[in-house]
């Protein structure tokens, strides 16, 4: 008896796709265009406030998880008003302390912080800490930049660790900066300053020692 062998059925087009003229544009499978580019979601780089490592998250996200330590990252802006009972704030967004607020025992980690009221506690900012209301800060202060507005008096009992500072008002306490500390006209720094550079404009004053790191 002769051996029977099957012959493969060869289709003269890509398997699963009909010729272009016979495709139905309503059917997703047959209307697939291999030249179509994937949509890229805009992202931004963030630094985890728990482990300090960087990662990328969608720009429109309000929260995410760190890909390194899996910590929950809040990215919303927060305003602390008078009578607020929220003492601990962790966000990659910005924090505003209302001008008529009087808050103590705070623990704030954020990007930019605008301190309009009187607040005390520990503050860590990856961006700028702007002080626009007279206050006495009992805790630690860490920020990329410190700005003390004109006519404002600030007491830093534990000093401040910064990259740079611009002082228009009066600051009492020790400042450690890796960059430049600028004391503008009408500004005053009462305390030692450990910085790579210090600039005192005419009409400004520094009452303390300048220590180069």
C-alpha cells in the first residue's frame, strides 16, 4: 500500500490577515497597522521621601509606589489651615501653611513649602522653603533653598541645612549651606554661617562667624 503524505496548505498572505481590499475597518484584528506607534504617557522623575532613590511616574498621577522600596508616594498639594489636626505630612507636592495658622509639633516632608503662618516642628523640602510669617522653629530644617521675606523674623533653634539661602528679613540661628548664602539689603543673619560663599549686600548684616566647609 503506498505511503500517504499530507501537503501543507500555503496561504499567500500573512496568517490571520485578509488582503487589504477585503479587510473590514471595523474589525480591530484586520485593521491593525504595524506602522502605528505606541502612545507614550508623559512622565516625571521623583525622589522617594523614604529611601531617597529616584524613579519615573506618570505626570498626571496623584499617587504612586516607589519601585525601589515600595513606599506609597503622595503627590498632591496640601494646605494646612488654622485648627488643622494633621501633624504629619508626606507628599511630593507643595505644602502651604495659611497666614493665620498657628501650628506646632509638625513633621512635614514636601517639595515646596510656603510658611505663611506660625509653625514649629521638623521640615524637609526638596525645593524651596519660603517663610513669609514670623515664627520660631523648634525642630530641624532641611531644604534646597531658603527664602525669608522682608520684614519677617525667624528663629531657628536647631539651625538649618541648605543648599543656598536668600535673606530679606531677620534670621537667628546657625545656617549650613553647600552653596551661597545671600543677605540682602535690610536683611540680617544672627548666627554662624558655614557656607561655600556668603554675600552681604549694602544695608545687610551678618552677626556671627563665617566658616568655610
